């Protein structure tokens, strides 16, 4: 397992290099000028100096290594300086957002807590509900609980977030007045009262996202459990006199978690990516909304950085999922 993990880590390097090259090359080909929104009264010479300061128009064999150096060397140095008070990044040039003229990673770090509050909690709630529901639905196939669960998950699959989000706003915010319809991104949680307000404003977006996650994951869990419940090893375990709870929760559940682990692992990068549509509906000032505004403003450094961060997370959690396969099912060998 250790050999396999090291081999996958080594193979991830050229993979990420190729992905970064494709992302950088494609976005460099996109039309865009960071000076497009600068007032017309600014002289052309000044605009040209500003373009040079931002690194616009440099050949790709200069700008690409420079961007990689900023991403993998300068930004970690900035993080070390922030936490340990050192000065490794002093005098180093960072990737600058064309839209705000601020370092890209500073904006990402500012937006990340909003996304983690809403999307991260929604994923925890969604998985905590989906796995027990999927297990019990499979074990009691065609029962009232299974049929009700199938109906709810079909509704969750069929209704997109932009519709369910507006629907819950109309019902719970406009008609009943129980929850706010717009997320207050300026709220600082420093007391019990502000914590309750935070939970209150998170309720609607978390509910919309958790419905989507629960619907998808519980279906995977149910179908995987059904496949394993009819296997020979389950009949053998029952014939040996093992208790039903032990058969289901120890033998069947462990093997059934393999496809679900894939769904869970690949969902984690989406937490950092944010639920773009839901963040737009509830005005959550998170990473998803940041990506949308960066695309609209043609802010190439921001789009390049965010897209590559998502790619790194996907490669990393694919590796974690593969390692978990071997832990869940000893029949799987990688060496």
C-alpha cells in the first residue's frame, strides 16, 4: 500500500503539470484586457505601464513558469510568514487579480470561510442523513420507508437548486418569515447570539444543498447495499449463525462503502469550489460566487488559480479514495 501511495503521488506531479499547462494555455488564449474598465482619461502610456506591471502580454514560456513559481513557492512562503512572523516572501511578486488589484490568494482565503460555513456543513449533514437512509432502504426493500425515501430522493434529483432555493425563500422567508433570504457575509461569530444568527441564516442554503447531496448519496448507498445483500458470503455468514446486525453492519456495509467512498471523496473538492448556483441564489460571498464574478470580469489570474486549486484537490482526493479502497476491502491489492 505504501509503495502504491508513493507511486501515485509521483504520477500526480506530471498530471498536475499537464493540467496546469492546459488551464494556463487555454485561458491565455481568451480575449481580455485588465485595462478595459480603466477610465478613458487615463493616458495610453500609463495603461501600458500598468499592463507591464501586471505581466500582461508576456510570452507563455515566461508567464507560465512565473505563475507556477508564484503558486508553489511564493504563496507557501507568504503563509509561513503569516503564521511564524518570518520574511521569506519579502520582495517576491505575487499573482495579482486584474479585478481588485489585490493578491489572488488573499481574496481566496477571505472567501473560503463563507463557503466552508455553508457548503461544508451541508455536506456533513447530507452524508450523515444519506448513509443511514440508504442502508435501511436497502435492508427493508419495497417497504413504506423505502418507497418514501425513493420518492424524496427522486424529488431531490429532479428539482435543481436554482428552483428549490427560490421555493424555500418564498415559503420560509417571504411567507413565514422564519429565516433570512440573503446571507449576511459581514456577520462575525463571537458570541452565542451571533452563533444562533449564523445558524439561522445558514439554514435555507444548507437545506437546499443537503437535499441534493442526500438524494445522490443515498441512491448509491442503497444500490450498493442491495448488490451485496444477495452475495454468497452474506448467506454463508447467516448460515454460520452470525447475528443479523453483525452481518449487515460489519460485512455488508464495509463492502458496500467502496462506491460510496468515491462519491464522498470526489465531493470534497466541490466543498472548496462552493455550490455556485446556491451561493448565487442566497448571496453567499463564497468561492463559487468569486469564480463567477472573476469569469464575468475576465480576471484571468483569479480564474487560473481557482481552476488549478480545484484540479489539485480532485487529484488529491482521488488518491485518498484509492487508498481507502484497500482499507475497506482486503481483496484489493495494489502491489
